[in-house]
């Protein structure tokens, strides 16, 4: 392994000799077929390069992985045996944002052909998905990104099923997602890097850096990201005159009124990878900068990330080991994170003055960023995370075998579990869904449930042969709890995998149930008192005969016990 001092010296010298050579120019990006042919040529003609198929897109097209690993083979086991870290780069998840596709081609060529840059492979292997959303890349056009300054033609955001693949990591509806999750579990990279183009407010920065939100990361990984990785990335970009700021959302109308950080839930790549004890990075090149500038900034951010990984290899590997060990021991899971806007800091901001002019469309006022008036100011910055839900870790979960779609997805993530080979009795905590709201329109193929409320009660159940037992005490615990705990914002209940429990299957005819209800009330004074109390509390209820019958029906032995009873059970003992 080359010394850190040698690598640092090497990287200091790189921009003096190679900056002009290793840069992108122009306003065009290659087709998917052309991209794969370039990587295939590298694999055929260069030592240390390989190209493999890892799975399929929803349209049947192959998804490829290009691996660069100097002197340590091209398999996960050989790379790990060499003591190297792994950087994983996913391009074209949104093919209308192809900057990373070209930046990664440039990166591969630089690492293979440059004596200076080859040092970046001393301690780190690079795994590149050339184009992840292949079917979206094939929908080539020049108009679907109305806000974007080039390239001349590009792909489309949705895949063959019109899914946004950066909302599919937890639910894995697409064959693309199942391919990528399987590959990530096989290779287990240390840092996950995904390439994008931003939308939103205008400013001077060519690059916005989005990372896994630090408050959601294990302490060891958070320390590495904040003390080693991000400072090195910012320093690298500054030394190469690539202006970079944090990824943000405007708090009100314009940046000067305040910015919020982004809270990446598990549906997103960075949020998902955090659950697997990985640091996630998104490069968000600014949409209005010329295409070549965006590609070069993305390329440089890749190099800066590699530089940090090479300089702090042992520290990164140790942080991941600590994170895994901690994940196996955590007794409480914090989730449903949001940005706490009551916690306000400030950051330096390089923007443009904003004025109001008359719209040529509506005749009303509209905002305009004035590029003739750059600004350098400090503005409010809100990036503290707050978890709305804390859940105690159970001994394990019991999933009835009927819910095979859920079990299959947990298997995809290699969650430790096993089917019961004989009947077994457990003391469990059973949850019943009290309330929730739905989004008004389908969201990524689902009517997503939100603001989920549930109550729980203790019970003793006998599980059947073939039901799935999921023990806790593993590095996948946080992922399992996010999926199986119904109140989590990205749970499989939230995504609608359990919607059949929300439909009542049996009802009553009022003229028949009248006599049954009267008999029940006569025999149960407590129920009679509850009914009377509800009449007093709600005049509309008191005037509705059917509502009163249903009130009694829901509390009677005739009401189906499975209605809104969540089938996954928390095992207490």
C-alpha cells in the first residue's frame, strides 16, 4: 500500500500537469449504447478494468457495472482482502441529468491513463454504474428538462414503468432497484456517490453537495463525514476553482430569507444507504451552469472524494466497523426525521440580487435573479434534524407467510431470518391501525399513507409452520424496523403493502342487526353507557340510527377481528 505522504504529494501535483488534459468540453452527451461501448473498450484494453452485467432494467435492458481496481482483482472479496475501500458511483438514475455519465467516463479514462491520477486507486477501488435507468436514457429528448442549460439531448426522468428510481430504494417496485440493491449487498461499498443536477433557486455555485443527513448517521460515520470527507471535498473543489455549496431548499421565496437542508428518508439513495452503514453523497450540479462546467465540477468532486478515501482508508474502514457493531446493539430506533426550523444557524452565501419585474405572461410581478449583481452575504441556515418517532427494538418480528411480497424484499436486503419448521408460541405486541391520511394523487405508484397512528396490545399467538421469524441484533435492524414498523414514514404499511387489512369484509343488514344490538346492550351495561356517552358528545351521531348500530357492531363479537389489525407482530418473548 502506498504511503499517505506519497499520495498527498501526488495529488498536490496533479492539477499543475493534467488539469487542461482531463476536462470535458462541448454540449453533447453520448447515448446509452455509446457509453457502454466506451466502457467495454476500457475493459478489453486496460489492465485493472472490468465490465459486468449486474441485472436488468424494467424494459429488459442490461444494467452494467464497471470496476477499476489497481492490482487487487475485480471481485468484492479480492478488493476487501487487499484492504481497500470501495467508492460506488451511480449515474443516470435521472437520465435527464447526465452530467455524471460524462464525468464518470472522464474519471475512468483519467484513472486508467494518467500516471498522476492512478495513485487514487492505491487504496480504493471504484465501482461505476454507467447508466442505471437505461429505459429512461433511451427516451432521449431535448425538452423534458425545461429549467436546464444543456446538454443538447438527454434522457427522461422516469423509467419504463414511469418510476422515479430515487424514490424506489425502500419499496423496490422496479427491477432496476432490485438489481441495484442486490449489487450493493454483494459489493458493500463504503461510500455511495450518485450524480444529479439540481433544480431551484439561482446562485453562483456550480455544485451543490448533498450528503446523508449527519443526524441520522452513526456517530463514527458522522465524525468521518464531517471531519474528514466533507472538508477534503470542499478544499479540493476550492483549489480547482469549483465553487461548491450545500444542497438546500428555500425556506420562503428567495435564498436570502433562509435555507433548509434536505432530510433524506429511506426512499432516497442516501437515506437507504445510511441504514446500511454507508455514507451517501449526491453531486447536484447547478442546472443553469453550462453543461461542460457542470460535468467538470462533477468530475472534480469524484476526485476529491477519492482523495479523502485514499488518505484515510483505515479510518473509514474502522468507522464502518464501529457503525455495524453499534447497529447490532441499539435498543431504540429514531425515525420520521424532519428539519427543525426552530434551530437557526447562518452560512456564507454567494448569490445574485433578486428584483421584481413585470411578467410577459401574466402581466403580474415575477422574480428575477440579476447576474450583473452578485452578492456575498450571510443568511439563515436550518439543518438540525429532529426525529418525531422513537421505537423500542423488539426481540424480533413474526411475519405471516401470506405477506410474501414483504418477505421477498427483506430477503433482497439479506436480512437474517428463517421460516419456522414447527408451530411455536410467542408473547407478542400486536398493533392496530387507528388513523392515517392519504396523499391525494398516486405517488410513485402508491397512494402513500401519512400521519399513521396505531395502538398496541399484548397477546400470545401460535405461529404456523412457514411463518417468518426475523430476529433482531443485526446490522440490518434499522432497515427492518423502518420497513416493518407501520408508523414509520417509509414503512411498507405507509407504501400500501398491507392495504387489504384496511377493508372491512363483512357488514350487517340494519333490520336484522337491530334486534341483535338491542340484546347486546341489554346484556352489557358498559356498552350501553358508552353508546349513551357518545350520543351526548355528538348530536349528529345521536340523530343517526345507522351510525349507532355500527357503533354497537364494532364492539360486538360479530365484528371481524382482522380489520385494521397489523399482521406483523413484535415478538416480546
